[in-house]
C-alpha cells in the first residue's frame, strides 16, 4: 500500500471516528451530562444521609448508603441515553426484564429507599433537575419528621434472663412493675436452671437489667435491641 493510500485510509478512519463521536453526543450535550451526574451525586448523598440519620435498625450498613448513591448515578445516564431513542429504550427494557436480583432486602423500608434513588435518577436523566431537588428535599424532611415523632409504642427489646426456677414469680412481678408491656417469647428448662426470653417495650434500657440482677436466683440478664412489627 502506498503512502498516499495509507494517508487516505487514515483520514477516512479519523472522519468516521469523529462522526461517530459526534453522533454519540448528538442527543446528549456534555455539559448537561456532567451537570446531571453532579446533581445525581448530590441527590444520592442526600438520600444516603437521610437513611443514616433515620435508621432505626440494629446494624447500620454503610455499603447500602453507597448503593443508594450509585443507583442515582447509574440511572441518570441510562435515562439520558434512552429518552431520545425509542429502539434503544425498548432494547433496554427487554434486557432489564430478564435480570433477576437475588439480594435479600432485610427491611421493607430499604426497598422504599432504593425506589427513591431510582426515581431521582429518572428525574435527573429526563432533565427535570429542579423537580428532582424539590422532591428529594420534601421527602427528606418528611422522613425526618416520621423518624423522630414519638408514636404510641416505645422502643422494642428482647430480654433474656437466666435464673433458678424458684425465681420466676419474682421476675414476673418485677416486669409488671418496671415495664408497661412485655410478652413471653420462649422458655427453656435445664438441670442448670431456666431461661426465658421476653419482648419488652421500654425507654430506660439499663434499669430493668439492674433490678432483675438484684433478685435472688437470677444469674444474668441480657437486653438486645430488636426490630419487630407492631402486633406481632
């Protein structure tokens, strides 16, 4: 191949490459892309902060907060790409329809946070940045209000007591004096003694343990925070 032919083929390849890049950014302006990604990070961070501050479970997972930010960032460019291409959007829907996520969600509220992050990504990808900011701030304020309003039921705990069998009546009497609501969940007897597990609802978590240890025949008492549905 001559030098002129090689130069001509190289020029054609560069033109094709340039036209391909131009076609890719035909429907997406780079400034809009960076703006949407930046707002996506801010919105995702707000969702993650609200999740952390309002979390009431036993073990907080930092990785789930990072997942919320990633969901917002990932959804934003996907929606930006498919909103102007019907064929691509149909292919994306078909591809996502065969994907199965087998990660178990421990708390139903975690699912709501994931849908919240996905919705924000869709709004940002569709170019509705102002609406996305208003929505994330309004929902965030509502979540803080719902999280810190004291409802009828106080905090729920599991109280595990190891004792000699003759102390059961004294333990029950102390629970009736110290705890407004308690429910026996399990009871086991061995030759070394007995064990009972109660579900209790109280605000002062240390006093009940100290009072139970003062009862003759009680070997130890353990209070564990738990999540339980109301009425379960």
